C-alpha cells in the first residue's frame, strides 16, 4: 500500500469488488479502528501475482508504452496513459508532428470501431483514427 510515496508491504487475506471499488481484508487487521488508517490508499500488486486475463483483456501495464498506428499505417505515437470515463476508457497517446512539436491524441478505447487490434507481442495498437483529430 502507498501513501505520500511511502510503501508498506501487507498481506491481503480476502477481497471483493463493491461498486467499482475493491474492499480488502488485511491479515491481522480485525476491526474498523485498525482498518481506518488504510482507507483510500493505493494497493500495488507484483505483476507475477496477477491472474492471466482472458482473450482481448489487458492490464494497464500492458498497454502503456505501446506504439499506436492508424489504418493508413501512420504512426501516431505511444500510449502514455489511460483515462477512465463512464462510457469507455480513452488512450492518451503522445506523438510528434513533422516540426518535432509534441502532439497528444485522445483515442477512445472502443474495440472494433476505433481499436482494430491490440498486439501485446509486437507492442502495437492498430486504430481507425485520423492523425488530424
């Protein structure tokens, strides 16, 4: 768990999803007063402890850094962040213009319509997106 750049290793004995939040039971924390100091902290998990995902499911860590190319074979840039919205996730892609100025693209992560292919092995996302958007 992290707070103000301070990390502490803990052992989670149980967890469940509750309205898009994760509720965890921390080993040796047995009442609300003890648990209160852990409220709203970020939980970090070692990658090798993550379960394998199904087909066409990705962890954020797998998407960040991938090169984004449109269907006209134009390199738009690399994914630097994923923004969560109510309707769908949005890729924040950082690229360069011809004059070496940085250009940001906000590309909705809508499979089949916008996102044509995600290839983790080749580190490429193919999108149907105009470079002038």
